[in-house]
């Protein structure tokens, strides 16, 4: 008679414990000197750090005037203006401010999609039914 023994009930397969997929909706990271047409398609800015050039602030201000949203550290905001500006600005003392979650919500996209926008295409990676499965969709921008 052959006997079978199970030595452990713990799975050592990392795929079963950790999902590689991280949803994200086309995040772009810029330094404090960015300006010009590269910002033309940005819909939501999160401005933090310790420095922000006047040209960059004015470029962000122009985008907010055209409908973009800006979440900005008060320290940087007051370096460039002492007034309440038109448009959708959220000026925060801390990035733990609970209003940030509400402000970012429309820009986060679905929880099972990683979306990247390029000059002429959008590439979407959608999480599959298995932990190691994705579906890829490429859409041409018009």
C-alpha cells in the first residue's frame, strides 16, 4: 500500500498571494520647470514638492482656465498668487487631506484597467480572470 503525505498546506506560489496588476490611468510626472504644449492634454495636476517655476505655474493656470483640475500644495500656490483663482483648484496643507480622494476620483479610471495615453494612441491593459492574465487594447486617438 502506498501512502500519500501532505507536508504543508501553505502555498509557496507567489502568484496566488500577490497580484502583479496595478490599475493606473495615464499618469505623467513632470519637474518644476515644465511648460508648453506637453501640458495641453493634462486633465488633472497634482503639484507638490518644494519648488515651482513661475512659467510652470502660469502654464498650469492656463490649463485650469481651460477646464483642468489642479491639486496643489499651499506652499507652492502662495508663492505665485495671493488670490483665489478661477477654475478647479484644490489648495491643500497636507496630501493626507480627505478632499483629495474626491477630487481625484473622476481621473482614476476603472479598478481593473491600466491606461496609458500617447500622442496618437491609448493603450489599455485590462486585468483578466486569472492573476497572470491581461487583455491589451490599442485605440487610435482622433
